[in-house]
C-alpha cells in the first residue's frame, strides 16, 4: 500500500476503530484509580490528567495486534491500559524535566499543581501500571503474565535510557549530535515503548508466547521513527489549537531534533557560533526573537523539509515491513486498521 492520504471512507473507519480503542482504554484507566484518600493531592489530579488522554495509539496498536493474531480485546486490555498508564507517567515526568507549561491545550501537571505533586502523581501512575500488569493473572495465567512483565521492564528501561540521552545532550549543550545519534535516541525513547512493545505484547498474548516477537521490531522502529520526526515537525509548524502543545517548545527546551541536527550540519561557522550560544542558555534566558531566528534558519536551510521527507521514508518503510510482520495472518478489520494508522499518523496536523 503506497503512502498517501486516506480516502474519506478509510479515514472514517480508522477514526471509528481508534475511537473505540480509546474509549475502552479510558474507561479502564479511570476505573483503576483508587477512590480512597488522599484525593485532593494525588488521585484527583491523577484522574483529571488521565481524563484528557490523547488518541490512544499505544493501546490501539496493542489490542489490534492481539486481535490480528487471533486473540481478543479482553485478553489484551489490561496490558494495553498499562501501556497508556506508563505513557502518562512519562508525560508528567517529561513535563517536569522540560519545564513544559502546556499539554493537550491544558496546563501541565507541574504548571497546575507544582513540581513535587507532579512527580508524585507520575510515580503513582507507574505503580498503577504494575497493578494492571499483575491483574492479567486470572485471565492469562502466571507464566504469560510473567512474560508480559518482562516486556514492560524492557520498555521502561529503554525509555529511561533514551530520556537520559536527551537530558544529557541539553545539559552539556551537545552540538555535535549526528543523525545516527538522533535515530538511536528515538529508538530508545519513542520506538520501543510506543510502537515496538505494544506490537510485541499484543502478539505475545494472542499467540500464548509461541511467536518470535522480534518479527515486530523493524516495523515498530520504522513506525516510531516516522511518528517522532513528524511530531518534532509539528512542534515547529503545527496548528497551535490542534497540536495541543507549545509551538516551538522543543527549541525553547533545547531538544536535539532531526531539524536541529540538520541545521548544526549546514550552518556557517558564524551562524553555528550564534546557535551554540543560544542552545547553551537556560530556557528562562532565551527570547522569542531568538526562537524565531532558529526556526527561520531551519526553514532557510531546508531542515524542516528534510525532516518531513525522512518521516515519509520511515512511514513507507513501516508499510513495507507490515507485510512481513503481519503477512501470515488472515484478513480482518483489526489487521486493516494498522496500516491505515500509519497513513493517518504521518498525515496528521496535530
């Protein structure tokens, strides 16, 4: 299936499936939040944050993969919800580490409740994700639940390793980051937990641990790389109301994106000196004019267009790899949903 915008009928079908997966995930997320105390300082902020979850790509991919390989939504649901819970924990902690002020068109947890409460809420989400994994035992048994736990352990460590790289590059003002370095970063920070492991866990559950789960790795990596690069692009040129996060926030925060790596490589020595000086400042000392200058430089040097082209290449590679990772499964609605998700993901404007 060549990469192209979805036809209106396909888009409606995809949105219906994505909406269903999101709805069942959100209901299960909110149901697992304790009703006891302390509500004001922990469970109410946690529940409020979860109620504004995004599109639910991770649980959708997990459940759809499970269904594609012959499993059921019920079998995959606890693990899918645990994935979304961990994702939200990462978001809360990321916003603290980046000092971000807006997400999903709302104040971040740390902006609304302060850093200490935000960190604690993120920790609680991680604890609840472990509870959700454990709750697989009655349905799936101890042995399969243990294998699921091992997947979660790996995805958490890989994500934290990726986050460490990003935070370290910002702290040390690394301006020698290569494209290969960036791709290694997003492999760890984005691809494993957002795409590779959701597929692996869904397949693991459906096949009762009889599949070689590495069959999903290339597909998940290509899909994750396309998603992350597209997300980085939208951070610069997306519609502020639809994107839901601070436009230009990655530049304010000093994040090393593919566009910035491209700009480092193509800037003149004098421009690079200015850029390095800007990137070395704390966020509070950067100005809107400086951020605009960086974005303009990216436009002038074709850095944004280059990133868009790379994202499309990865999306096409994901479509090609889909036929390998999922090719031996029978046709189904769940199976057809997954390549549509790639088209939707790369053409999104939010």
